C-alpha cells in the first residue's frame, strides 16, 4: 500500500535560523574548506537524528524560507563550505552530500551551528566518521558542446529538441551550453508551464524544450506564382418544373406538441476525478500537523509523475510555487468554486489558461511540506487558503465515483 502523505507548515526555530546564517561568515569573508577528520566527525546515525529534529527527516525540503535540505543549511553556509561542488542548493543534494558539508560546518563551528537540535541528537565533536560516499557533481557543459560539434546529417537536432534538467543546472547555464536562441529568457518563455512562476527555480528531472534551430538548413523557397486559370463561360442550368404544392395537413388539436421550456444547465455536470486512485488522508481529519488544526483537503497517494487532471473546465488562476503546498495549480470553475492541486512535480498549464474537464494540468510529486508522493486536492469557495469545502462531496455531486 502506498504511504499516505500530508503537508505540514514547517517553521524552523529562530535560534536555528540565526546560527546557520552566522556560519556563512557575516563579514563577507570566504571561509576555508577544511577536510573533515575523525576528531570532529559524527556518525550517520547522529546526523539522521539532527535531520529528524530540523526537518522531520525530509532531506529534500524547501519551504521557500531560505533554509534548505534535511539539515536546514542557509544558502550562504552551503556555498561557504563548498556545497556547490555537489549541488546549487542543499535540498538538491543527496543525503551523503549534505552530511559531507555538515561535517565541515561541525569542524569549523562545532555543534553550536545547530544549537537546539544538536543537543537533542547528541551531536558532539570527536565522534565516529560517517560512512558516506558523496558523488561529486559533474559539469556537463563541455560534454554538451562536444556533442553538438559531432552532429551529423543523420542526427541533426530538430526544432523541438528536449533537455532533462540535471543537478546544479540553471536556465542560464542550459541556454549558454545549448546555444538557445533568446538566451535564458527565451528558454524560460518556452517552458514557463513546466518551470513555473520562478525562473530561478528548476528541478532535476524536468523536461525542457530547447527549440534548437536545425543547422545548415536551406532557406525555404517561395512557391512560384501559378497563372490564373481562365474563367469558363457560365452555363445556364436547365429549368426544372416547379413541384406541386400540397395543402398542409390539418393537425389533430389533441395531438399538438406541448411547448418545450428551456432548462438552465447545471454547473457541476461532467466532473472528472483528479487522479485514478483511491483516497488517503480524508478531509477534516484533525491533527497538529496542519496549521488550521485539520486537513483542508483530501489526499490521493500516487507515485511521483502520475497524471493530474482538471476536475472541471475553467480558468487557471495560479500555477507555480505555493509555499507549504509546493508546486500547485488553482482553477476557477463556472460555478464559482475553485479547485487546488498541490505537491506537484511538474506543471503543464500556466496562469490565465483555459482548461477543460479531464485535461492533464500537471504531474504529481512531493514538493513543499510533504511526507511522501501524493496529490493534495482541495475545493474552495475562494482562491485562497481557509475557504475549503468537502472535496469528495463536490466531486460526487458531479457524478464522480470516489
């Protein structure tokens, strides 16, 4: 059985935030990268306890608050201790890579870098060295340029050549390496539905369209003007005898058709299920994991990449990052209700776009404050948080069996 996911509004303590900001060197000085030794090391088990305290063991967490990954590195700390050799941000690095950088922070500053969670986890200097094997990030730029030079007439890139985002990529790097026309702005404009509202935030695995121009393609030839054909003389059609007109039949007044009165169509007909799956965490389930004190939607536990569909036709009012909800799509429907689809891994629509019932709008994932891959689905009376209504009752009123 798939694990039931839920979103949390996670907020690190002010003490933790301050300590990780100071560790970057507030005076603007670049800190030396000191190799981790056994005199300052900690075991993987201890680092896992720190991560459980800092981020509930979510090594990929990114809530948009400026702190990333399972050990909640600030961006300046991550860069100062050499994290960019693994990934652009801590949440884009794997567990071993984050621990490798944490070892350097521990050596440089000691457990005080995590003042609250180090105490709870028993983090001290002088522990056993962690058994990790962090893989160094490969710089693909030179490899991509070499591949472009090897293009032959049988492998010419097409106008819709694709590219899969790798760790450490940015739109500017991809545009430069792939020689995309229009630079990163052109690449972003072409892939806004996938990237979302923030061009500085792309994720490994996203599929981008490069639209690379075919090299050495001959210019299209304009078709030669063809001489206009002479107009043939008009021919008169033979006259046909007029049909005999029959007297209208008298209709029996008892059998006269009753007038048909137009009926107003119901708004919520023809609804679709957002995913083909059974439900998980129900609507209104109480618990401290949710900031409102209860679950404001219904969860569908599905693997990352599952097709997510619009439950009814309408207009997309937002498509992008939604804080604790991760990547999300919100649609306004003809009946005035709004549907929300959260924790997505990829978006295929943009704000302002019209969609139809059953149309794919995104792919499911585990972005934002999520405990595992699933779709969080809400129905609201307004576009914002706190206007939720029972989503299953809404779907069932439109004929959806869930």
